[in-house]
C-alpha cells in the first residue's frame, strides 16, 4: 500500500490534536509528524517533502519566507475560521490550498459560555473575593446582577446570536449592532432591538464584542465611543484585542467611568508581564481561552481528517477553502492569535 502524503502538525502545545480520536484516521491517510512546540530554525531543513500542514489557529505565521522552506506544500488544514496569518499572495501563487474549519460548531458554545463567565466574574467580583477567601479572610462584598440590565452586542454572527439567546435566560434585555445592517435573520430574532452603534453604546450596561477583525473593526471602540457608555458600564471582549483602543480602555477603567472589564483578548499577546491591565482591580483577564476547550480540538481533528480525505479524492468543497481575495488584516494589528 502506498504511503500517504507527509503531514506536519504545528504547535500542538496541549497535545489535544495528537490525542484526538480522529488522529487515527489522519495517520491512515498520511505520514503524520506532530510538533508540540513552536517551529524552530533547526526544523526548517527537514521540511522538504511536507505536502500538508495542520495548523492550530494562528500560532505560526505562514509567510512567504516559511512557505519557501516548504517546496512540496500543497495543502494547509487551517483550524478555525480565519487565516490572517497566511501570506495569501504567496500561497495563491504557489497553488497551495488553505482549508478552513468553517463547519466547526463547538466554539459556538465555548465562546458565549466564557462571555457570561466573564460578565459574572466582573459583576460579582468573583476573582478578588476568591483570592481574599484563599488568604483566610471573609470579605464584605456587594455585587450586581445580570438580571434587568441591558446587554449591547457588537456583531450578530455565530457567537453574538447565542450570546443574545443566553442573555434572555438571565433576564437581560439584548440590543445589537451588526456591521451588515441588511443581514436577514429568522423569525426567532434573539434581540429586542437592532440599533446604530453609538445609540447602542449609550443604552448598554454591558457591552460584549463579537466582531471579526478587519480594517473596519480595528480600533472601532475608540476613546470617543467608550465615552458614550453609561457610567458604571462594563465591557467584555472575547473577539479581538485590536477592536478596542486599549489605552483609552485603561483610562476609562482607572478613572472609574467604566466599572470593569472582562477581557480574553489583548492588543499584544501574550500580554506583557508589566501591563497595567494585569493589576487593575476591576478587570478579569483570561489568556485567550474562548476557543480553547477539549471539544473544539476534537472537532478540529475530525474536520481535518474529513478535509484531507476529500482533498486526496479531489472533492474538497470550495466553500471550505480560503478566498484569497478576502480582506487582509496587517499582522501588527491582529491583537491576538485569532478568533474562530
């Protein structure tokens, strides 16, 4: 039996792709090598013969220089729904196919769940109170409820819509702004009202960001727009750090105009150790984990195996392949390692 193409898995730090049930299928289809660390210069000499890459999110920049080190590369199995890190011109010029995990569903649960975890952590002061309890104290504390508050959702896509539905269960009123005002929705619209962005900000007790990063959304929540939020509002961002003007956000938090923020994404990742957000008492931080649950890795491996089999058979659906004409976001404006 002829051996399948050589496949290299990049950046499997957690070992979740290597340990996924679908890895058995991938090994049937290809000669698989798994890197549980970043690609190093010393690895480059061994890349000849690699025909397929399985890339986890945007952990490795697939630029023209790296693609030159992969002369036999024909297919990138790109986990997640975006490929901001791929040099599209270089890949297209080489005829390299980039297949996206557009059909992945588990992140539709994982990101909204974290969104409400951050909201609750900020409003109920869970993080500082837990730290005081661990130190032996019994601190007096008063929090605030989600019930009765107005939630402003930026982006009614695959994450924003579930957030709107969950908000109703908490007794929140959900408002939304979407970058595509003409987008058609089903009869079970999960928001009470769709508004222009500035009007939504002025009426929201909590704002949750669920936008794709693009040139238009970069810096969208600037100093002026953050100032439109009512005093005492909180901001939750599980999308991309670059969508928010971070220095303006820090000023609003330090002045007390914003009561708090729950942030999973940042303008620079990893977040610098001396960054002022790390010590802000009214901020809850997580290290870009909105997508990072076992179920997502399992699903990605399954989709990668399906896509590899389809590619080998010449039947990979065009709808799952990166459109090289799609808008590119400069690497220095990514504000993180990708959203799903």
